[in-house]
């Protein structure tokens, strides 16, 4: 059995991929139905071509999960197998997808061979984009949050229609571009230093985000890298601030443990931001663009801005569970976790409120514009929604503790809960006609923090923390 055959067995031996195949099969069915349902196609035949990006991401992540293991160096000829695996999957998938263009209406006899060939190389171009994205990122699921935005933007500007016309009307140019992209990919994937670049590098593959053991190893490896950077780029002022407060506390007091937990959570990031001013600049630019984008979405943009910190906190590691024997007891972990979550909630609320307030003066000077017949008006953010992070962060943190051993249930539980709460708010305000007063908001905040405190107390005092 060849090494290539062993790598191809990952495609059907890995059970988690069967869920991906069901999802892709449903999309393929929609692509075929949309293409055959229109007598005059306007981008409907591009479904298979655009789907090649997702397949390329999948095909790129699978061999990388093997290359990142140091044992792969002991496998003879395995470095060349990565390129063979990727090219074999890409050629087979895009060849099958290009056959749909045989049904393209109005093709002449000589176009029956040229247009499917053009679609094949157009699909390969998107396939190589997915491969490049897979090799450039550390987590294979990082594209999920941006993919809907890219699809909506592409559909709004009719990119799929333009590409479909290029495939049919200019097949020679598309074929040439596909050949050049494939040649570049062939040489880059055959580089001698490719395996060395990714060997022993922390990596998260498909469905690994739901694997608690792999995520724990990934976070430990990232923390080790951050500690190494911190040793080289230590900020004396930050170190004096946290260590000074720790030294003022008694050796057996809880305050010493609390300041140590805050130093572990925030002390790593502050020196990097202070020394990398370019990162601060680009982060501010990204925040301004985000505010402008959400403001042009209309009134629905404000809740999205204030909801974002709640989902970002879901990746925060709470100082409750530990794989090593540490100095803090159950009570110290309880107090430290409350302090850390409360500090994070306050800082996140201040940050998003400042971003929302930034849109208020812009609403008076930023004009509305018309694009492709649609008028976009800049709406100022509703700063009265500042309480949403204060409510979401303790709820998300509580679900982290409840489903610590099954992270997949966190998202499956949080999403329906907030949808129900959103619908309940609409029913309260519109159907029943009852206004939402500050007393109601304060009651909801108190209940959310009481729920988090009860879950945290039970976890710290009753459950296993190893």
C-alpha cells in the first residue's frame, strides 16, 4: 500500500467528515437545481466553481494535520505525498464539477469541450485559494465567520455573473490563468522546507475545536510561545504594577492569587500592544471600518456590535480547571474567576460603548450613497444597548463551566437561548406594549450574574477541577 493511498483513506475513515459530506451534498444538489432551473443563466452555473474554495480548504487541512506531527519525518517519501494528495483531490473534484457546464444553454459544438475545460481551471483557481488559506492560518475554522460576508458581497456586486461570462466567453484566458496558478502551486507544494515550516507547529484541524484535549494542548502551546515572547519583551511598568500589588498582599491571602490571575490573563497582551504600535494602528482602523459597516446596516447593526464580545469571551480560558497541581485552592479559584469575568465584562463594555459613541458624530457628516439601485444610510449606534455585554459574558462563562468536557454543547445551548431572549424582548415591547425600563434591565443583569455565580460556586466547590 502506497503512502498516497494511506492518506486518501482519511477521506472516508474519519467519521467527522461524513457530516461535511452531507453538507456538501446538500449544497451540490442546490447548485445543480439552480443551474438547470434557469433558461437564461445569470451566475447559477458558478456553484461548483465557488464550492471548490471550501473543498480546497478541506483538502489542505487534512495533509497538514499529518505534516505537523514530527513522526511524519520518519515516513519515507511522505513530503511528496502532500502535493500528490492535493492535486489528485483537486483534479477529480473540479473535473466532476465542470461537467455541469455541458448543460449550459446556447453552447456551440466546438464549445462543448472548451467551456467545461475552462470551468475546470476556474474551479482549480478557487481550489488553490482554499489551499493557500489552509496553509496560511492556524485554525481551519477561522474562515467561517467571514465566509457569509464574502458571499453576500460577491452576490451584491454580481461577481458570480462576471466569472460565469468569463468562463463561457473567454475560455482561453481562464485556462491560461488556471494553468499558471496550478504551476505555481506545484512548485510551492514541492518546496523542501514546506514540511519543516509546519512540523511541531500548534494546529487545529476540522472538528478539533470540539475536542477538549486537543484544544487544551493547543492553548498550552500558544501560552508557552507567549511566555517566551514575554521573557524577551517584558514591560517593566506592567510587571511592577501586577507584582507590586501581589507583594502588598499577604502570602496566604486571596488578593495575591487574584492579582496573579489578572497578570496571567492581561499581562501577556499589554507589552505586545505597547511595543507593536503598528498592530494598534491596524486594530483601530479595523474597528472604525467595523463601526461604519454596521452603521450602514441600519438599526440592526447596534445589537450585532454589542453581542460580539459575548461570543469572543467563549474562547477565554477561565482559571478554574488545571492539569497541574497549583497553589490556589477551590475558594481562591472561585474568587479569581469572578474577578476575571467581571473585569473582562467591564472592559469589553467600555470598549464597545466607545466604538458605538464614535458613530454619533459621524452620523452628522457621513453621507448616504446609492449603489446598484440600493440606498445606504448611516445610522448612529444605539449606545443604550451597552448592557448587552454585561448580560452575555456571565451567561457564556456559565455555559463554559457547565459543558467544560463537551465544548460543542456550548454553542448549541447559547444560540437558542439568545434567540429565545431576543424573541421574548420583541414580544414584551411590541406585542404586549410594555416598555423596557432600567428596572427590567437591572433585574436581568442581576439574574445573569446570580446564575453565573451559582454555577461557578457549584463547579469550584463540588466538581472535579482537574
